C-alpha cells in the first residue's frame, strides 16, 4: 500500500459540503499503476476532521433538503441520466480502471456496462415504492386507513473495495440515490480514481451537491469516525473479513443499519459427467479472471476422482498459457495483482501451502522475466503466475483462507459420493458463491439447494444480473445488494395509521361519556 505523503494532491479529490477540496492537513497519497509500479497521481488523504465535516453536511442536507421527500419516480430520472453519462464516458472510465487496478480493458469496459445496467434497473424498480401498501381485513376498522410507506434511511456511508471500485460503489449508490439518502462515499485508497470521476459525472447529471460527499483516504484515517458517528444511519461495506468485523463492532454502539459483503472461499464442484474440455475452461475462468482478485472466485476445485487427474492436467496446461501483461494490450488475458502489499501476501500464502505439503503443479512465484514468454513484463509490475496446488484437504489453512489471488486448490471425492461433495463445499466459514458442473440436471438442482452459498451457478460460473440479489451466508456478510432487496437496504418502512372518523376514546374517567362501574374482583378459577 502506498504511503501517505506530504506532497500536494495532483488535484483536490475530496468533495465535502458541495466543494472540491484538499485534505485539512494537506496530505496526499500516491495512486500506483500496478502494471509497472509507477505513480499515476496523488490524491487527497482525508482526515477525521474532514470526515466529520462530511457527516455534518450530509446530515444537514438530509434534514433540510426536499430531495429525500421527493417521489421515487422523480429521483429515478436522475438514475437514467447517470446511466446515459456512464455510457458517454465509457472509454474514459475504462481507461482509468485499467491504470488503477491493472485489469484488462475488456473487463473494465464490461464493468461500465454492468453498472449502467444497475442504474437502469433501479430507475425502473424504485418508482414502485411510491405506491403505499394498504392494510385491510381483520383488526383494521372500516374507518381506518392503514398504509405502509417507504422513506429514505438517512445518512449512508458507502465503502467500496479495491478490486472492482466502479462496480461495487455503483451497486450501493444507485439504490441509495433512488431512495433519497445522503451518501458519503469512501473508495479504497488503493484504487480511488474512477470513483472521483464518477462523482463528477453524477453531479453533472443533477444529483444535488450535498447529497454526495467523497472522502479519498485509508480506512485508518476516517473509518472510526464514519462508522461510530451518531449522525450516520447506515454503513454499507464490501471488503475483507477483519475490517468488516471492526465495522460491525463500531456500528453496534449506535445500532446503525449495516450491509457488509466480506468475501468468500468459493467451491466449484465438478462431476465426471461434465464434458472435459468445457469443464477445464469453466474452472480456469472461475479462478483466474482478474488474477483471482474476485470475491466470488472459485478458488477451491472439488472434483470427482475418476476425472480428477485428466481435469487437473488440462487446467495446468491451460494455466501455463495464460498471457499476462498490460490491460491495454489486446493480447493480455489477465493483468497484475493490485499492489506490492498484495503481491507479498500472495507469496506468503504459497509458503504456507508448501509447509502444509501441497504439490505445486504450476505457478507459485512471480514470472521469470528472463524467460522469453515473460520478457515483455516491466520489472516494477506486481505479477504472479497462475498457480494450481494439488493434494489439498479441508484441514489445510490454504484451503480455508481467502487468498484473493491466482491460486487454485484441488480436493477430490469418490465417484458418486454427493454427500462428501456437499460436505466439502460447505466446509468453509464463508458462503458467498459456488458452482456445480454436471450433465445431470437433477443432481445439479440437489447440490445447488444444499450447498450453503448466496449464489450458486450450475454449468457456468460468475455471471450475475442486477435484477437478482447478491450476498452471502455465514461470514460472507449480511444484507443483500442488487435486486429488490438491494433497494430495501436503503429505505425505512413506516406504518401510517389514520382514523377517518375520529371519536373520543373515553378510556379514563372524567370524560362526560365514560361509564365507570364499581370494580368487583372475579372469583378464583382454581384453588392455589
């Protein structure tokens, strides 16, 4: 992770109280291009005082502005404008993502298209909440109008991860804006640049100035202020388990609403009846896309014994052929890891695997740039070879830890032993996503229902739609993003109970129409 610097920011990247500004102490942090280790620019490093100012502005805006009390339909018009501007700036945003994250241009362009679809979905979905739900029937007098309405939660802190900075912040922002909340955005300090442009784009679309606050900073600088402050109503976080736990503890003091997605250790179960070449390609894509830096990456291959050797051998052959390089090079199939710190972390996992007795079938190190196939890689880049580890079992730390890199572990189960396959797939503290690859439709359905993960793919891996909820079981977090439930996270439910023919209750004496009789205790029903 890049160190905090006293150098001025290349341009102000904090947006607080309707103004772009530098941090209150003038510090900044370099944003590093992981392809070659060069500095792209310096971004402002927000302080706790900056976070406090953002919260004050967001709270004041929420209390005083008509934005939160407008209709969902009117706010949805903003989402359509944002979606249009995202497509207008598609090339620019993709360019920024490639430089900041190291991913390929094709992946970055897909991310822009995906978030455009998210804004369009919520523009379509949110207006339905303008219609109250009427409560009628037993227990509701005919003179009573009983309605359930939806309102904004309030001040929402939105914290995004470094691997999909644009995608993940938009999953939060689209429903937050649709509901009329005030949003305080904190991108990862590792990859903040696309979010800075996104805020400019949203302001251009007409989002009210103080409905958005942007803090570029490390979590240690502003995290406690954002998660503990009594004027923050909701915290939505996507990232690592340890940070997520700290956020939940901090939010508990003021009983904030939380929605946290904390990653996974995701299984991909392959049966012998799956076509071999297709299964090999599916396994490769599921684990090595974006160099494995995907929360739903299928890092655990759980394979039926009779096909295991052939499948694993095929995966190894193909993994060795994966071309790493610049995200702007059309020949590149994957890019570097995101930072020097993350590269060191991946190397430590490999040392752990060696100590546990895993067999490294390929990869396990940085590429040797003296070899012709890697000579094109710059010396300062954070590249790591796609790695396959065999002879793994459920007791190994390498099988249980979320490595978040290009590392595939292999576990085997006896032919036809579905119960063992299910047990292996469920043997994780996480529960985000998983896959089942088989030609047997009934088997696929059985396993998809019994494996405890928030998304289960059968005969494919990794696709998603904005219309379907996303989130995990267990330590993969709580709450949901996307789908109707993703909008529900950002609204409060209120009951409006209106008596249309009011009359005095007459409960207490002194009312002229109240009748009060002398109280006589009832006889005991049973002898004590």
